[in-house]
């Protein structure tokens, strides 16, 4: 569409928006300057309206979990291993890292809407004595393993249009926290339009469509589209360590995790911890139709959520903590297959009827893909069960559960007041 004349673009945009009842997108067109007009037309012509329509139609569909063929997937507790076994997987993992075969990927493209921090979540200071940001905390973790392995671990950071420039500028300003600049790479994930509950695509401003990042499941396709897999291969990477930005206790490039994966000949592994109670709001690992799967707390039948084994542990209890290791070949295969979109109802600020309107409560449809949906394409995967209080302290909310305050306390309990 880029080669089209202005008039042709306008004609197409008018036709498309009329066909899909989205004429309001051109409501302020005549008020825009020439540059804004071009930007809006390009934005509109890049929308796959038919696809957006199908997402809207599916937005309220309930998943009938009763008909799913589910089997438990039980994690291997790290705490059940003796010192010899632990040493063995650690050495195995560290040796592979020393060969330069592991890279780390941080998914930092989210909007952190619940936290409400102005700026990328990675720049957030949880109030440690050192006032380290979430980015610096992860960088410190990588430095620790890099020193042990005597090799700098390449670090890829996924951002999105909403926070890319600010994230890169933050690293620049902080001199990359002393990490080799050539080993930190940023790439943007894709964005997708946001809709209201009537199925109207929203505007961010008179000249711009409101879009949100396409979920953490956008990772593999972005690694492919942005030629990151090729960069990894040039560097001799075989394993990809993946985590989110907001768990302050994440063990970056964990040699135990990698060693566990290699020793058991898995091509992909996930970390888990045991859920606290049957109704905990988190997805758990299981097998669906004989393949690995994460079933959401909203989907799992109550009797399975409550089922316990003879030791009293939940059978469907291994909680997904957004920390994975993938063999690069497997990740690249998955990248070519699309992942399904899930609807999230979120509060947004949109330009409606000539003014900027901020939702008072979540009322708009954002569409996200989840990385864990790719697990069902694997024959099997490892589940490495860790202790929650040692490795999991997420920063999601302003206050209360999973807030900066709770994460800070847990971080200080593990790393001490010097941190
Ligand atoms: P969350 O799903 O908790 O989203 O992301 P969030 O953006 O941090 O916060 P809310 O829901 O808007 O309050 C879990 C991890 O996945 C990343 C986030 O940056 C975080 O590290 N993520 C999420 C992405 O990289 N891209 C996305 O599109 C969504």
C-alpha cells in the first residue's frame, strides 16, 4: 500500500472503514495536517479488519473445559534433589553457558497498566536501599552468571512501540549498567488495535489508532520477524532463557534450570511452584490431548483444581511462573505457527467524540497472545519446580499483593539489606 497515491489511500481507507462499520476512524480526518493525514491512512490500511472482526466475535466465547482431555503434569521439585544431583545439573548448565550456548530474553513489552508507573516497567524502582530498577536487578543477575561462566551472556530485550525509545534511553543513560553494550539487543514486538465493547476500533488521538502490544506470545514471531534468531545463530546460541521483566527474584540464566533441561533431554522447560490453594488465580501445567498445556484458573474444572495426591499436594498444582528455556530450533519452528488471541478487558485512554476519555473501570478489549499456548505444539517439556519464596516476587500492582512493597520484602529476605 506504501506506493499508493494519497487519493488512492483515502479511497481504500473510506471503503474499508465503511465495509466494517469503522467510519468513525476518519471522523477527524479533515481537521488533520497533511502529515497526520498520511499517518492515519497508513495506520488504517495496515489493519486487517476481517481479522479484528473475528477477534471481536470470539471475545466473549466461553471455553468449555468439561470436554477437554486433561492429564496432570507434575513438576520435578528442585528440593527433592540431593547435593550430588544438584551439583551435577549446575555443572552441566554452567559448562553449556561457558561455551556461549545460552542467551537471555526479557519480555518487557507490556504496558504495566496495573502498576501505573509512568515509563517502561523495567525502569521502575521498587525502593531497595540501592534504588536499583527492575532492568538493573536483571542485569546484576546476568553479570553474576557471566562472571562464573567467564563469558558475557547475550541479552535480548523485547519492547513495544509504547516503551521502546524510553527503555533504550534508560540503558544509555545508565551506561548499560556496566554490561557490554554489544551484548544487549532490543527489539520491538507487534501491536494490535484496541476495541470498545461494541466492536469499534478506538483512536488514541485524532490521527492515530489506539493499539496495544500483542501479548507475551508475540515473542517468537518477533524473534523471527526482527531477525533475532539469525543474530542468535551467528553468536552460536543453542538455548534461549526467557523471562518477564517484573519478577525481582528471577534467577537469570539459571545454570540449574539449563542443566535440568539438558540432563533430561528436554527441548523446552518451564519453572513452576506449587499453588497455595485450589482457587489461586494462576494457570497450572497439565497435558491436553497428550501434549503440554497451561490451563487457566478460569478454565479448570473445580474437581481437578481441588484434587490432591496421597502426600496432600495439588495434582494440578504446578503453577506457570513465566520462566522458560527453549532450544532455538524448537522456538524457531513455533514462530512460524500463529498463536490464538485471548481477550483482556482493560482500562484505556481513548479519543472519543472530540475528547480524551480515560476509562473509570476496565471497559475495552485488548487482544493478547500467550507464550504458553505454544506448549501444546511440543511433544513434551520439562517442569522444574522451585520454591516460590526463593524465586518469585512479581511487581504487578501499585499496592497490596504482588506490589513493589511485597516484592521488596521478598527480595531483601533473599539477598539481604546490602542489595
Ligand atoms: P503482564 O501480563 O503481567 O502485563 O506481563 P504487564 O504489561 O506487565 O501489566 P498489566 O497487565 O498491563 O498490568 C507479564 C510479562 O510479559 C510482558 C510484560 O512486560 C511482563 O514482563 N509482556 C506482556 C510483554 O512483553 N508483551 C506484552 O504484550 C504483554
